[in-house]
C-alpha cells in the first residue's frame, strides 16, 4: 500500500474511532491513543510478529513459505492440501506485536487498538464451519479464543462477523460480498478485562464507506496471562458449502496503539 493510501486510512480511522470503547469524549489533556507498533512488511518482514505459525505440521513443504512479506503487504497463502497439526483444520497465522525492545503485552485494565487494511479475494470464502482471519487469545496451546473475526455462512449468505466465543456474544455481522476483491480498513479496539469489565469496538470501512461500527461493554475479554492478537487464515475442513479453495489474504498498514 502506498504512502497516500496510508495517510487516507489514518485520517479515516481517526475520525470514526478516536474515542475508546466504553469511554466518553474527553478533553485533549485526558487519555489519548499512543502509537506503540508500526511495522513495515517491506523492511521488517516477519520480524514484526512474536511468533509465526506456518504449516506447523510440515504438511505441504512445496507450498512454503505460506506466510511472507510481499512488497508493502504481508501475504498468507492457503492451499487445499495444507493441514494443521490437528488434521481436520488448516492454519497459517502470525501472533503478537514485536518491537525493537521485545513484544507488547496486553494486560487487564489496559485498552488497545489495532488498525490495518486487509484484502480478501473472492477465493477466500465464508464457510459453514469456522474460518477465522483475526483472533485474540491467551498464549499457549489449547486455550479458547477470546475474540474472533470470522467469515461465516449464515442461511447460505457469506458474512463477516466479530464474536466473543467464550460467552457466545455476537458483536456484529455484515455481508462479505462488498469486501471481496478490494481493500477494507479495519479498526479494532479492546479494553482487557475479566468478568464484565472488558469492552470491544469493531469498525470496517471500504472506499470511504462505513460498513459496520459495533461496540459492546460489560463483556469478558480476558482468560489468563495476557491477550495476544493473531492474524492469518485458520479454517475448518468441515465446510459443507463447497467453499474451500486455494486462496490468500493480504494485510498492510498494521498499527498498534495503547490508550494512555
């Protein structure tokens, strides 16, 4: 993505989501978003992330690397032949926000925000079972996701949604069709909190049009240790709609902010 597009993205997101979820508009002297993470695919590559989960089962070495920098973008390529260590699913994901001084930890009581643009080609379709393209999780094997941004078939229609799986809370859902084969701007905010002390806000924009802007407070956004974001393609092979194809996902302009 070129410099002019990044500038426009920053202006558009700043206007719509300058106020954190669960907070009122505040004077300039109050808490504000502080940029903590601004990697470049071209110069930082995969060093932008805490860990890389690229074909963990070594199921398809001929297709490697499945995750790589591609100019100003990070590219996640999924082949139908790819398998995760659990062979009923596929996974190529990156985790965490790495900086020159280490990785950022999202802890209870903190409020964080990530903004970026994603390109979803028409080959990356919604499915009847899970297809996640962003997750928030506690680090470690076997932990449940806290937040998922997913491509899901609902009554046959392709949708994109944000859900809190632990409580089964649907934050919002909109049609996937307007997102296919074009860049979509994502603004996600989370206040990390246990029980009912957390909150989230989710905004999608395309071509200057807001497709969805949903928020929810009084929700559980913490399990243990810390919250760590993940991006990529993580999908079940149990789809019954015939939607699984070779596909890819592009991300660019990743930024991480903390409310301080």
